C-alpha cells in the first residue's frame, strides 16, 4: 500500500528487520535490564532487604507515572512475601518529590530501613543525605534530568544520569518494569506474571508523554491489550466511568483514563488513584472510580476558570511578534491544575508556557509545557537565579518562585526562549504526512494504519490531506461544539467529525482538508472514521 510504505520510509528504518520489529513489537526483544546504570546494586540491596525483612518504603509521586510505578513495584515485592509501605507526598502541603517536610512525615510514619524513591529523588541531594544520617538506605528509580551531582545513596537507576545511555526515553514506570525484570532474572517468583502487569506500564508511559519508541512502543502496545482484558477491578471500573471500550487506544489513556487517575493528586491526595490500582475489591473499585470521575469534573471546572483568567491576562500583555514564550501568574490559582492550563496555553499560542499560582504568603508554584525546539529544563536553567527550585524534563517542568522575583523571572525566561528558539520553531504548522483521495479510504488502509499504533509522542498519528472536498449536506452541530460533516470528493462520500469545529466559521467550499483516521467500533464492526483537523478554501490545482 503506497501510503503506508511512504509513512514507514519516512521513519528511516535501516533494514527490513527494523520494519518488522516496529510493526510487530515482541516482548522477547526487550534488552537486558542490567544494562541500566546501577541496576545490579539496586537489585542486590532489594533482595537483601527481602531476606532480612527490612522495613521497605516506596516513596512515590502523585501523577500517573508515580502511582503506577508504586503499584507495580509493590506487587512485585509482595510476590516475594514482603509488604512494603506506600508513601505519597501531599501536593498542597509538601510539594513535589522528596521535600524536607515529606521526608520527615515518611520517617515518622514508617521508620524505613530501605526507602525506594520512585519518579523523584535524582535532585534530592540534601534530603537523601538527611535520610542517610538517620540510617536509612536509599535507592532512586527515576527519569528526571539531573541538575548537578547525584545523591549519595545505594543506587540511582536513572538512564539520564549516564551519558549515552540507550534507555533515555523510559519514564519511571518503564524503569520499574526493568527493575522487576532484573529481580526476576536474579530470583524467579512463580507467583508474579510481569507481562500481566503491562497494563500499569502502558498507563504510566502514555500519561507521562514520553516517546513511544523502542521498548516504550513494546510496553504500550502489549500493555493496551492487557488493559482491555485487565484483571484489576479498578481499571475495569475506571474504563466504565470513562466510557472506554475495545479496541483501547493510546489516546484513551491520554484523554480519558490518565486524567481521571491524575485528578486525585491534582486537587487533593493521589491515595485514591493508588488504591484504585491495587484493590481487589469490586465494591471499593466502583466507589473509587466514581470518586475519581467526580474529581475529574471538579478539576475541569477549576482548570477552565484559571484558563479563562489567563486568557484575559494574555489579551492585555501577549504580543506574538515580540514574545517567544508566555509566563502568567496570579494569586489563588490552584497549583494542581497549572500543568494542564500551561498545556492548553502552549497549544493555543504555540509558545512555551509557564503558569504560576501564588499563595497568600507570596510563594508561587508553577508548571510549564514546551513546544518543539526548547528544552524547558535548559530554558529554566538560564533563569535559575530568580527561582527557589525547578526540575522536570524537556517538555514539562515544575518550579517555585517568589512573587517579588516573578517579573525578573518572566523577562529572563522570555529572553532565554528567544535565544533558544528559531523563527521557524515559533511558527505553528500542520505537518502533513500524505495525500489521500476518498477512493483510497477502505478497510485495508485502516488495518495497516492500526498496525502503526500506538500513536503518541515520538510516533505521531499520521496527518492526511484531501483536496477539493465539499459538504454534501449542511453540517450538523453535536453537543453544541462539534460538527458532523457529510462530505463528497468527486463521486465518493464520507462522514467526518470536526471536534470543536462549531466555534470557527467554515471557509467557502470546496475545501482542502487535513484529517486523521481512527477506528470506530459499532455493533461488533470496526469502521473507518475521519477526524477533521483543519479546513481551508481549496487551493487551485497546479
């Protein structure tokens, strides 16, 4: 099929074996987990803790990557007959990761002998030094960028802590999977089926927006299949409230399951999301899924309010010809939703965006989202003299800034973005992958298109292009904001949906149309569905 061949060719595969590995990812091709830095030291200490019956505490983060990592590692350890304590920081009171406050509370509650920091810890040099002073051994399993020296502890298993490490694309739940694999290679556990736990790995990997390449692609493709048949009551109930049905796609995790798991940690504590993933009780799972769904609706309302206020601010101060980045902030903005607001701002204005909420004492907590061409961590490093602290990775980061330093930080970050981004980076463009005629849209194309999945960061869903498309009937408005279109191209007719299309006036037809393809399951039949991304008045044929 010419279309699929063109898409595969563009990925730059070196051989037919590479193409086969991409189209048919196999768990058997996963590499040796001991290739990760410091893995042997981590495994040795974990097994010693199991044998000595040490008090093990898993110290996590409150996002999906964090809670799935804790759920997976705790199940692995339970199969060896130990019951680790699970600890999550309180977002509002203690902030992200291993803050002095969260470390103190963890020690008071659990008195750990071995603390395994998951999805945090790489930059927690002082906090880990304090734990060592208290006689606590620490292992760090993390994927965030190191900012300076690494903490002094038993092991830092972080692919970004070693130059040239091949696993730089893994998120924390992927690293935990590799730790579990290494443990099982060293000491098999017949009670534990690592493959069946790929549902957790897929959830965390997609939700953390890491590249769906190499082993991440294997994790997500196989993990999505495990989600569809998951034995976890919590995942089944979450799929029900989120209206996710088979075939499950990566975008179902990104836009339906992930946000509901994240909602608990955004507005309060992530404990409910973690409990949902580990419970075996159907009644508790039903209750927790309902609570997360309700918290997600509350989160959406809070997010909408802050986004509208940010828009009012930007209408007064943002100049697209001058500003290479956006920084907005206000008192009272809930810190738990600022990342989502930053993502919406970055997407709408095609600029790196930092959104900061200040408390009554003038301390601001902020989140940032980037665009292609700018590493947020690098950009923030240019402005560190204005910040209390910061951390994250290329596309997402968090920071703390005092109100009196906000203006200085704003100017410094805009200046850094201007230096680091080219004019081309600042131009929003739709990247079109292939032109298709309506006559080519059939079941064979859809099947090959599905073989390219999972789509996401690092393996974007193809964007197609069709010329000279006309409406066969008047567009219908769906749910007051979407458009349902019945389209004609020559003698071929197709139904399409244009999400959020009702808010924008349609150009004069005929149209050139940018669109994506999706599979729609209806009464047991899989059908091809067109999702319109953009319409313009048709350009004359050359």
